[in-house]
C-alpha cells in the first residue's frame, strides 16, 4: 500500500456506496460486507502475531506453526524480515534429529506431527534455501511411516488439512486460533475476488488565509466536541479518537494564531490538554498504529505552541526511538528493515511510517546527527530506485508462485519499502523486476533526506528531488504502471498533497519546474472543494480517504506549508 494514515477507529461506515438497483447493488453490498469481515480478521491476525511474539515459544512444533502463520498471513513475512522470523527458524532446527525428522524421538506421534509442520514451514517460507534439508526430511518421513507419494504429499501439508494436534497449553491454543483466523481471512479474500467482474480493471511560503480555508475549518470543527474529534463505529455510535483528533487539531493550529477566534483558540487548547492526557506510560498515545498516532500527536502539540509540553514531547521521542528497527530490537545492518520504523505493533518498516516518525523526532528536538537518523539513512537508501552502494537486491514471489530477483531501478524515486511498490513493477530484460517509484513515497523519501541533514548536493537527495521535478503534478499521485486500473493513480491522493507540501516546505523549495508549487496546489485544491466546505477522495477512497475529515484535515495542513 502507499501508506496508512494515523487513524484508529475510522471504519467501514465511512465507505462510499455507489449502489445501483437489483443484483448489482446486492453484489456491491456483499463485497463491502466481505471486506468489513476481512478487516476484522486482519486485525485479529496482527494482534495474535504480536501477542505470540511477546511470548517464548517452547517447542519445534510451536515454532513451525508460528512460521507457517507468518508466511501465510496477509503480511507474508519472508527471510528479509530478519528478527521477526529468525527465532522461529532457529527453534525449528534445534528440534531436528540426525535422521532428518523433527521433534522428540521418544514420542513417535509427536515427532510425526512436528516433522510435518516443520517441513511445510521451511518449504513455504524459503524452500529454495532449505532444499537439501527438506529432501532429507521428506525421504525420512516416507521411509519411517511407509507412505506413498500421494499420501506423503497430503501429510506434509498439515496447515491445509487443519491437522493441528491437541492444544496442551495457552501458546498452543493461541497458535491454533491464529492459524484458523488466517484460513478464514484467506477464504474471505477468495470470496471477494469471486464478486469482481473480469473486466473491472479495464474500465476503468504559506499564502494568506483565504475564505475557502475558513469554510473548510468551520466544516471540520462540526465533528468535534471540546477539541476531541468523534468518529462513527459500526453500530452507529460516535466515539473519541486520538488519531483523528491529532489531525483535526493540527489543521486548526495551522490557521495563523492572530486570526483565530476566541472560540477556535479555546477548542485548540481543550483538545491539546485532552491529547496530552491520553499519553501512555511508554510515551505512545494509542494501542493501535502507535507510531502514526504518536507522530501525529507530536505534530499537533508542536503546531499548537502549547506551553508545558516538553515532558510529553520527550516521552514521545523516547517511544519513537524505542520502536526503531535497530540493534536493540534484534536487527542487524544487513537486515532489509534495519533503521526503519513500522506501525509499532507490526515490526516491518516502510517509508510512510518512517517519514512520520523522523519528522516527529526532529520536532521533539532530536538532532539530525543522532544515530537514529544515520541508521534510518541505511533503510532510506535501500528503498530508493538508485543503483550503487546501499541499494537493495532481494527476491519476491510472483503471482504464479515462482521467485524473481527484485532490484533497484535508476530513476531516483522511492518504493513503499525495499523491493515492494503498490504502483506496480517493471520487468527487465534479464528477468529481474523493479518496483516502480511513485509520488507520495518519493516525497516522503525526499522529506526524510532533508530531515536527516543531507546537503542539497547529496546524490541521494538530488535524485529524489529530480524525480519530483520530472513528475510534478497536482492532478494525481504519479508513478503507477500503465495498465493498472485508472483509480490506482488516485489512491492516497490527499496524503500525497500533504507529503509534497511538507517536503518542499522543509527543503525551502519554492518553485518546481518553473512553477510556484504553493499557488499551483492551492488553485487546484480550491477547485476541488465540495459545496459544504470539505474535501474527499471520491476517485479512490483507499486508506481512509473516503473520509472527508481525513481529506479536509490533510488539505488544510498542506495549504499552510
């Protein structure tokens, strides 16, 4: 995905529904219901993986089931995920016997079950690297248990058969619940795919405060109470939400202080007071997407200029440093994600999470010379389509199940994370694939390089900047591969506007391709404002941009850069 927003309770009730009569409407309703169910299981899987990661697995069987779950879940963890997967692999091999089977030799039933799960875990995770080990296990399994080839093939796929064995303790129960949830998630995904029509893809320096901005702010303030923004739940209730409030407060604070009405100032002060009261002992502000929410909270507090905020900002800084994927979290410089920051609960990093965190760290007063930024530069370089020292080369699984080499391109733009781009992939003559650069992440990369203190002459920064100049547009989020559905280039559009504005603002850049980017962006956004005063991404509501609260807050913040 392009990015996730710092929102925790924005739900399916925000989804726009362009329903037509009859079967078409029923099909759309069915797809939406399935997507809502899938989202619930996605959260359940993430929560279960996080919970298990905090516990100590005791046996090779548990490790094998856990590795199968990591491989088959929606995040599709791979060897590149380093310390996330490494402990499970190591525990599996510690349970291996000299004959190639796994598990206790004095318990034939348990050894048989452990060996089957270990085989599937290693085969699905990285069968090519473990080919010799797997061949030995397969031969030993067939010989020991006297199985034909067809029976052997069936037994060595215990996940598909649902052959979990008895749960002897709480960890076993959690693993079985996780595996069952992954199965349901995948089953729902297949149902969603079945509802799609085959041809569906084919159709497819801040300027003065202006009246249209005030109209937008007035609209945005309708959704808050005492500086706390409320969001709907699936059952129709309105509940306070920290992430949404951070966006709303930052948008309100973006209005010049001397122009704020007494009522607006009171809302801002009340909201910031409440926001600081939500900070947790570890410095975060939310259990859900904690990095995004913590970073957004820092932005809101700093933008408001609220007094007596230093302690809260320092605590937030400590939290963000704590979740960076570096040595203290088991990462090594050779690991793909080294130096990155992820959602907080999910350890995999990405450029979107990293750019929010790095901005927050600078806003809390951390110097760009701090090692956190120097380590982040390793990750940023790996995410850039720029060959040479520090670029990333890895493997990816193609749609047909085969593995392909994935490597950096040459245009200087950015991927979502090393080797992955939702904007598509280009295939080289040698068969390797290149993740396409795209707008929102390239602006995020540019902003990170600026925040990390790179000079304007640095080749890494220059390459990213040149990409934005070449592809500058306010009409869509550039970079998507031709042939993808038309709506692809509109996903994350308002996030794109915000990231563009922040990057150019931090870089002191006023003109791009002989254009005043502020005036160009302002003119376009004013033309896109809805009669009620808000903005909404009605071309692609992905990543919460079906929410006018999100799009309006992002727009107001972008206009003030």
